[in-house]
């Protein structure tokens, strides 16, 4: 049975589009791995995991790389 979970950055995301794009550009330039707020759910029982996110500045937010690193890519 499909389930869903939401992961969020530990620091607040700007509500302004231009500020969000600029933050993501800075994180991309720094190859940043933003911290995830809270704990990740136990994903060991799943064969497949589908990640979804908005795309800013032509690439996914850097928190997706944080998540992939924590999950073992």
C-alpha cells in the first residue's frame, strides 16, 4: 500500500520565488547539503521510493541530495 512522508529543511524556505531561486543557486554553487528537520521515516520495508520536489533554477533543491546521501543513494 503506498504511503507518503514529507521531509523539510531545518531552516525556513523563503516564501518569495526570487529569494527561493537565489537560495537554491547559492546552495548549488556551494554543493551544499542542507540539514533535514527531524528524523527520516524507516524506509527499509520499501523496494522503491519515489522522490518528488519542485525544481528551482533548473535543478532540484539541494536537500534532495542530502536525502539521497542519507538514504545511501
